[in-house]
C-alpha cells in the first residue's frame, strides 16, 4: 500500500445500518480504554434512520451519539452509495483521521472505504473475509471490494483467511481477532429482559412466550426473500405452517413490512400463533432469542448470535458467509425448502436440535485485541518527527 501521512488524527469510526451498531459499540469502548490510541470520532451515514432501526439500539448498546450524521437515508444502491461517498469526503478532509474503521458489509461500509482509500487514508475492516460466493447479494459485492482496498483486515473465523488468500490479499494485512458482535452479546446478556418482558415492551400478547410449547423467533429481510412476491409468499407460507407446530414471534423489518403490504400477503400472517412485531431493540431481541426454542432467519448476525447462545437456528437462505455457524454452531442452512424446514423443526422440538459449541475467540474480547493491534500498527507507521 502507499505511504500515508503521519498517524495523528482521530480514529474515524463509521456506522450506517442496524447490524453495524453492535459491532462498533465494543470497538469504541476498547479504543477509549487505550491511552496509546487517538480519540474516536463516530460518523453515522444515516443509511438507517427510523427510531426502531436506530435510536433504540444506540441506547441499548450505550453507543455514543454520532459526532457527525450524514443523513443519507434510503435510495437505490447506486444513489445511496454515491450519496454516502459525496457526503463522507468533506468529513474526511476536515478530520484528517489516522485511519477509517468500517465494520460488516453494508453499503456504508464500502462507500466510506472507497472514499478513504482514494485519499490514502488507511482503511481498517472489521469482519473481513466472509464470503457467501453469491454475487447476487449486495453485501457480497460490498465485502469483496472493501477487503480489496482495506489496509488492515480483522477476521472472525479462520475460513476467512482462505477466502482472502484466494483473492490475493497479503497475509500480513490479515489478523484473526474473533467476533466483536459476540463481544456485545457477552457484555449485554445479563442485561437482557425475560422473553415475557421483551414482548410486553413491544406491545405484544405474552401468551406466545408463555405457551407450554415455548416459541420460535423469526426475522426476514434479505432482498432474495422479500423483494419478489413469489419468494415472499413462499417464505411466509412456510413460516405460517411452522407456526402451527410452534408459536412464532416475528420482528418485521420495514422493507419486509412494506413488501407484504405491496404484494397483499398480510393474510398469510393472520393467525394468533404468529405474532408480528416492529423491529426490536438490541436487548429485547437478545432476551427473546435467548428464551426461544429456535430462530428462523435470513440475518447474518443472528446466525452468529444463536450459535453463541446455543439456540438452534434455521437459516432461510441458500448459503451462508459465516460457515462456522453451521460447522461448529447451531445453524442449519435450509433455503425456502418447506419439507426441510418442517422436518428440522420437528426434530428440534423432539431433541432440542444441534448443540454446537462456541467458535474460537468468540470470547467477548475481540475488540480489545483489535485495539491492541491497531495501537501497534499505527505506532509503527508514524513518520518520525521532522521527516
Ligand atoms: C441493510 C443492509 C443489510 C443489512 C440490513 C439490516 C445493505 C446493502 N444492506 O439492508 O446488509 O442486513 O441493512 O437491516 O447495506 N427503511 C426504513 N427505515 C430505515 C431504514 C430502511 O423504512 O431506517 C426501509 C426503506 O424502505 C429502505 C429499505 O428499508 O428502502 C431498505 O433499507 P436499506 O438500508 O437500503 O437496506 P436494508 O434492507 O435495511
């Protein structure tokens, strides 16, 4: 990589969308605990802006309020990515950061990395190297491109190293640190409410959580599942059948909610065994997942969280970029295969399902390892005074 200016500016930490917040919260905390690191400045791109997708999570995770909010809002991928880049550039110019830290795989991750790389500001990517090998996923494009231009890549599982090696990334740029999302889970697990309390706070009937059979948790928001009427109707049909065997509680993403209305599919969810809620806060979701008999989801993060919680997860996708959750954890990839979902559901109800184990370095200390490494890395690249 090129020569960078002296590392004197702040650590510019970027978040944009819901799954970024639980990754960045422990990182900012770990940075703040090290006097040998510059101060952190938090930039929110505004990709997610609804209170339910944003404010509640900031409060739950004790994330400091952003120093800068770019307020980009929603748009097509091109519009959103371009607008983030346009608005991020002057922030970068004003802050002259030591480096830019991005997490995960959302549009904000790629947009800010690209601006920084072109300005020769080092890019640090947390959660690097995950691959679904499915370029139809917008996140896969974001992952591949961000990793190509990142200077420091922190990984959550060892499979990522093989993926990055195949893409020609030099091994000395890659560091296995563990999973910062699990740092948040470990730090907050004790603070999570009981399932009944979480449901009460969401204004839902608590009968589901109190049912002797227990309950399952559902989330669904991937474009491949919710953007086409046929796919969404198929997914909801499967969930409806599943709810006949186990009451399901579903926290619905605004994208999914809008599409259910647009395609006129609301009747599929009209049963008292399927409780539909708005997006939940971090702690409420943690409490609800922790008490569930299983989770049905297409979320990336929840595949990891259920593995850490030891709760069986059926992933309604054809692939996963987080293979360790299936190999060592409690996750099974089921796509929209009705027979498979129902037979695995029966098995989970009968036997408790896959036990799984905690993956290596998912121990609650990943952010501290990142902070320690970054302090050394920045110290080594500092231009000597007068040079
Ligand atoms: C984004 C991420 C995805 C992540 C997900 C978590 C990308 C490419 N995708 O997808 O990886 O899993 O966040 O939620 O970055 N909307 C609201 N309020 C909001 C935000 C969004 O109503 O606060 C609605 C808008 O109609 C918007 C749609 O949701 O068009 C999609 O939002 P967007 O940020 O484009 O993508 P997500 O589906 O949320």
